[in-house]
């Protein structure tokens, strides 16, 4: 939330303490990292020190906290949301977080100790711009546990939230906050996590809340809070909003829009983040990061067979989103269903394949000397017709790439609705 460019910590920073669920003492060391690293957890207490990227693809549990796991499930880190919120608010987008245990320290139960530790070492700005995820049209998300969200367009990020607990110390609370660094620190950072005394025994039998105490958790009994006092009258709500900021940090993007949350939870927060990312990938309205002129440098195709106009999203070696604007002047409309123009299905798949070819060009050496030949198609389905005036948005994911042979899965959308899908196999060869 600080600045528009990527950043890392200016020096290593160490925090120690017990985990709220494990009760184990853990040392966390946040290390500087080069641009492109993202936030990467590293379990130094385990053989080979497995690494766990802090992104949505690695979320494996959202029960009373957000848990991430390595690709091979060899390691986990749990309750990462407080640290992730502090990193995001501090503008740290690239860092290696070394941990000698499974859970970051709970400290006093709020976000503030992490913010103070990060502020003490400072931030080093990096060159690249942090991508912006703009909420372009209203989006509704409902989670299975009752959490619900509405996201709408807005300048900057604003979070409005409501919580409702059948307890005299909480009841129904509402608040709305503009998510800049100053607001977070003043209004949310010191809000602590909370729990109910009557649930403590059941949670501990499940291996949870073993480090919970009045020093790090607001504990509620039947009559009220067992702590001396609250930091805010609505501290419960404010902590829930802070948790949402931490969970949205898994996007690795700056979110621009207004999020209205009712009974937010970690499960719901992650579902919201995934829905926002999916809607953004399907949108044809994203700013071009690769335009037609640059596409000509990578693809051998030319008019009328060049079927990609721009690329709006790109994750190296993982995913790509490309756009094809379908106009009435397309040459294939002259002889395909005259009087009732429909884009040929084979050309929809061809356009999808061309977008996939652009994804591969970033994963190989000397791309100007290579060309991508597609070998096979599988699970091809056409769902809806594509007609003049449509914007085709293709999303492709790289499934496997070994010895110049790759597998990709592609989907094509018009107005967010699936129109075609396929799995593609291709070979990278010398020109």
C-alpha cells in the first residue's frame, strides 16, 4: 500500500514468539529478496528447507486462519494473515520469510508489532510497477460458512464490513475504511484477534489455540471480555478487516475497488480473492502489457491469420490472458454462414493457441529463433457462438513443460461467459 512500485525490506528483520494455535516458539526472519520473488515462506527447520509461495494457489486451509502448503505438501505455514497484512501495508512485495516452525508468532494478537519491526529496518524500492487489479463491474461472492461480499468499482481500495455475533460484548458492528498505510496503522493495526472461552477446550483437542492467552487474544466468556479493556469499542470488527487485508495480500496485486463484507471469514476472504482474480483475467478491459506491435515480434503469423490483439495479464511460466477483438470485417465472415456471421470454431481454437504460444516465448532461451508447433488437441468444447462485436478473452495455464514439449489448458470467454475450452500440446522448435 506504499507507493506503486515493488519493494523489499532494506535489511533483515527478526521477530520471535509463540504461535497462537501451535503454542510453539518460532523465529521469523524476513530477508530482502529480488524483484519477482514475491513473498516466499521458507521452513528452515525442515530438511531441504522447503519453500512455500504466499499466493492463492498454495492455500490449503482457512479454519481459524489461513494456511499455505508447499507444492509437494512437504511443509505448511499457518496463520499467516497478520504478517502478510503488515508486509502489504509496508509496501513489501518481495521477501523471503524464514521460519523455524510452522506458525508465525502471534505477539500481542494484533498487526502492530509486525508493522513496527518492518518500519525499523525500512523499505527498499524496486523498479517494477505493482500490477493493479481494478474491480470493473459489481461482483458478489458467498462462502459456505455464511460470509458474503460485494465488490464494486471505486478509486483506491475501500473496505466496509459488518460482523454479527450473539454475544453482549460484540453484537452487530459496522465500519468502513480507506485502505492506505496511515489509515491501517491508525484504525486497524492495534486491533487484536479474539476467541470464546467456551470453545477453548474443543479447539485445543484439535491442536488449535494452544498458544492463546489474555496477553495475545481478546477472550470472551458468557458475561463479557476477560481482558482488562478493549482498544476500540469495535475492536472485533477492526481485526476482521485487518485479516481481510492480509488474505487479499495473497493476490500479489494492488486492489482498486470497494469491498463490502458481511460476516467476513478466512474462507470467504480467500474465495473473494479468487473470484476477483478470475473476473480480472476474464475481463477484456485490462490495460495491454503486450500490444499488437510486440506480438508481431514473437508470433510468425500475419494478417489475416494473426488472431491476438493484446495481452492483458502475464505470469511467467504459469498463465497468460490475451484478447481478440472480433469485427464484422474479419475475412472469414464472408463465406462462413453468410447472413448469419459466426466465427469458425477452429479459428477460436487457433486464436487460443496463439495466446498460448506467447506464454511459451517467455520460458525458452532465444525466443526469436524458436517457433511453437501445436501437436494435438484434447477435450475441445465449444459452448456458445462468437459473433461480430464480441471480445474474445483467452486464459491459458501452463500444465507441463519438459524437453521442449508442453501441455496447456485454455478457456475462451465473451462477457465473462465460457465460449470454448481445450487442452493443447505443443513443441518448441528452431525456426
